[in-house]
C-alpha cells in the first residue's frame, strides 16, 4: 500500500472515533492536521455535524506541534 493511500485510509478511519468523542458531549476536540494537509476534507466532514457537535470541535492548522 502506498503512503498516500494509507494516509487517506487513516483519515477516513479516524472520523468514527472523532464522532464518538463528540457524541459523548464530554470532550472538546482540537484537530491539528499536518501543515501541508488540505483542510477541505475536515471542513466538509465538520459541516455535516450537528450544531452541538460543531461547538465541541475546531481546527488549529497554525500551531506548530513540535513545541507541544
């Protein structure tokens, strides 16, 4: 399997886990994608969430995670 295909498979596989976190209502989720990753995949997915879930998630594409 190519690295690109593996990456796309992972993105699809992680969404149900994120949805479970959001559905619980107990967690705030901050997505920090790779700096060169296109955000439209996540924006499209987030647009389908209900209003309560949308309040619990945000994308932080600007923070450099190496300092975390």
